[in-house]
C-alpha cells in the first residue's frame, strides 16, 4: 500500500520511484531468463528514432505464468497501480526495452497516452512501471521525464522516424517550465509514471546494456470502447510477493507468450502517417 506522501508525489510529479522494490535474487532471475530467452529476442523489433538509431523492444498483451507474468502480476506492483489509479486495474501490456550496449536507439519525447488515445481509451487512466533489469544511467540512456508535465494533458503527436513524437513546439516550451529528470536506477528499482508525462531516452553509446521491463496498467473502469492492439478488460489475477522466488524453485512455466505484438499489428504510428 502506498503512503499518502507517495500518492501526493505521484500526483504532483507524474512519477514515483520505488527503490529496491525487487531484491537482487528476484531481479537476477529476471535478467537471466530474459537474456537467454530466444523467443523474446526473436519477437523483438525496431522503431527508428529519427536520429540514425533504432530502439528495440518486445511487447505482449497478457501476463502469463512465466517470469514476466510473475512480475506484472505481483501484488507489490498491482496494488501500487490500484492505489495510483484509484480502483481496480488490469494489465494493458508489457514490454521489454532492449537497449543494447553501443547500438541502443533513442526514444523521442512523447506521452504514452499521445498514441494510446487512438486505441479507444476515453480517459488517461493508465500508469506504467519501469523495472530496471540493468543499472540505468545517463550514459546508457536511462529514462528522462519532465517532472510535472503530465498536468499539460495530452498534446498532439507527429511522426518522428518510426515513433510517435510529441509536438516539439510544446515540448520546447515544456522544457523551459518543467525540470528535466534523468531517472537513474539500480537493478530492482521500479518507477511508476503517468501516461501523460513527457518522457524520452537517449541512444546508448556506452559499453553497458540497459534493459528494462515496463508493465502498463489501465483502470478497469476505462475499458477501451473499441478493440485495439492492446488488451481490453481482462481480470488480473495477482500473485503473492513470494511468487517470483517460489516459481523459480518449482521452475517457471515455460509457456512462451502467445499474444506478442508484431511489427504488423503495431499500429502506434498508423494515424500519424495518414
Ligand atoms: O525506457 C525507455 O528508454 C523509454 C521507453 C518508453 O518511452 C516507452 O516505452 O514509452
């Protein structure tokens, strides 16, 4: 359960950092699994960043009984999301950001709701949590946010490379008004961020990879009014805080995801092209 002070921070800043939400063993299990997961790699695809680089990511919609599902369904995370969104939430999708050493591309300034808006979501009642798998630093392209910029509401987005980028006239004004924060994180730290906060990340020119698992949640009362590439309301079955370690002991289900978002089904920039 988040404290009143934590809720206040999230509401005013648009993000909330929870240090050491997962311990070394838990995050070590996630890293080991992800690094050796051939399906995760095979299902990954790129989005050009408009600066000569390409971000690589793998996305899926429903959390299973595998290790990614144990994180996305963990009470620690889901109950915090419920506190932040003020009621029942469901899993909208998860993605692994595969920002590899030397070649990892940039994410342009954007709001997630800038394009999720086109997926039949009437209200910006969504939150995402980025879980650091690797240490995230300024050098390896950590997430950057404009603190408090979620209060601007949704701004228009236009095509930048293969990404949905926020209207730069507004971003440039926002840069004068809201502090730019480099969200440096240790493995196991988790940071929730509002779907309307302006955020980006730099290319990774360093020797160190920066992978992170991002789980996104929508309020149950904000079920999309039309089908889209991401999940409509599906009850979320939470797992206890011991689930990551106990499932590891039993051996995680080896099920691979069946609901990957593919480059063909990814409609993030469809509206912006027309
Ligand atoms: O983690 C990052 O580098 C940025 C990810 C991002 O902006 C997103 O998934 O919307």
